[in-house]
C-alpha cells in the first residue's frame, strides 16, 4: 500500500492530531498545573507526550523545566495549541492570538 492510500483512509481526528505534531501546547491538568511544551504524540491509551516542557503551578509565579513528560489523559482538563499565525513582522497580534 502506498502512503497516499493510507492517508485517504485516515480519519479526520487522526489527521487533526497529526497536524499538531511539533506544535507548542499548553495543557492544564486537574491538579492545577500547567505544562507548556512541544507535542510529540500520544500512546495507545491517549496519554500526551511533550518535550522541552516547563511546568507551572497555578497561583505560583515560579516554573521549572521538566524536559520530557507523559501526561495521563485522565488528568488533562484542557489543551491549547499555539497559534502559529502571525503578523508580517513575525509577532502575534495580541495575547488572545497566542492560543487557539
């Protein structure tokens, strides 16, 4: 089977997930932590894998570099993808355009 024929059989959900690969994600968990890192994929259980990740605790101004993390899907409250659209000068228009 050629790669193009497998792409035609891929569901829209998988296509959307593949489009997020190497995108910066901001993930908020149920224990009031926020992880910002580069999306590298999921496993069969839909746990999210991030690299070059910073961890923030809501209500605390400090952060720490945690590197590569695997976030269990059951702890994920919401996920935001970095909006890669920018103005001609290369900067985001405003804070609301940073995440979609």
